[in-house]
């Protein structure tokens, strides 16, 4: 029998991760119940329409005897061969009649049908902290504020899903309530689909592995701009564009929000091309012409932040960070 955390680590996409978290929120014992139901269905042979197959009818007597006993956990599926194969998703449990999935995987798949649009704007947060704040614990069957779903495997870990633009208010609430007493390491990375056998669960497992690199002496945020960056974080970490203290990361989010609110998309694109331009390509000449078309308030902002001296990799990171902040029109 797989635990709920095992199912989370075996998910293939962000949509499946959201589906599993929703199942666990509605019924924390849902996987135990589904395994018992799937055990009965697979043993009796109930097809998709709810009727018994011909093969099961010949074994009705033995099936009825099994029904009288307490449902046992679903057994491991058959060894893949020409006549029988296990569930095509988990490759552990037997398939339901007239289906390529076991009972549990079919429920997970069905839960992903309406999440395609939502999941594109969602990030995953894996936390290893010294204690779990009350803001991370569901109350009265209600998901905590700013979150779409959360699972707590033990007293020091959690995995949560939230929209990109909820990162700043969510972290800000945690810091305001608990301050320096709240310590740990929170890794944030985007969701993804299954790609060449590498799924969302594999990314989550690699993030779990990275938690051993830091001590619980302060609250740190490790922000990945792409899910695959979790596999090879060393380059971004050496550049100082991956791990931040929480105050520094909140300050960067605030800067990104101000930048996005004050500067029009067209000017943002123009500044990006200018700031990432090689120094020998006339950058000094174009800088004066570009800034001359901006408002005095924006010019003062660029001067105060000294964005002209930023390296290209920091500029790219800053623009990717802007996708995770809210737009607030200037007064």
C-alpha cells in the first residue's frame, strides 16, 4: 500500500498534484478507501457500465465469499505480459475491467480535467521549517489563505500549491506573524507536465533532496524560474540568483511589482533589449535615447536601482520574477 505522500511523489504533472491535494483535503483517508473499493471491483470484475463481465459471472460464488469478508487492500498487479498488464499510470495495481487504469489512478486522472487553465499559473512550495504555523493548517475543511492545496507529511515539512501572484502576500503574512522565530528553507518552483518520462513527482523528489544543504538558522527562499532548474541549480546558485533570505526575496518581489506597475509593457521590452545588449554594441548611445522617452519618475527609479550596471543574467532573472507579482496601476 502506498501512502498519500507516495502518491504525491509519483504524480506525473502539476494537474495531478493539484488533483491529489484536492482529494486529500476532502478525505484524508481517501486512498485507503479507494484501494478497498478497487480491490472489490477488480476481484468481482465490474466493468465501466457497472455490470459484471462474463468471466466474473463464472466465479460469482467465490466472489460472493470474498464480499462477506472485510475489504482487503488492493493487491499488486500482474507482471506485464502479452495477456495482462498492470495500471498504465502507476504500474503497480491491477487495471479495472474495460480500463487502462486502476481505481485510484482513474480518480486522479478524472480530477485533472478542469485544472488545465488554472495549473499554468500555479507554483509548488516545498518547505522544511522548524515548526508549522497555524496559517498552513486547514481549519473547518477550508484551505488556508493564499493556497490552492496543501499536504503536511510531518511536523516539519509541507508541500503546497498557490498561484504565482500569491507568493508575495503569502510569505509576507508568515513573516509578519512569526518574524525571526520562523526558520527553515522554502523551495518554490513552477508546475510542469510529463516530459520524456520526467514528471512533477521527480522534480518534487529532487527538491526534497536539496533541503539537506541548509540549516534551520534563518528563513531562506529558493526560487526556481523553471521546473527543470531544480535538477541543475548549481549555476544559478553560484550567480546568487537562486537562494535568498526571506527579507531580500520579498524586497525583490516588491521591486518587480513597482517596475511592472510604473513601466508600460512596450517600455519594459525596450529596456530588456537594451540592458541585455553587449557593451560593445552601442549600449551607451542607445541608453540616453531610451531613457529620454521615459517619465522622470521612471528615470529616477532606474538610477536609484542602478539597473544599467546589472549583469545580463540578473536582468533576465528580474524579468522572470515579474511574472510572479501583481500589477498595481500607478496613481
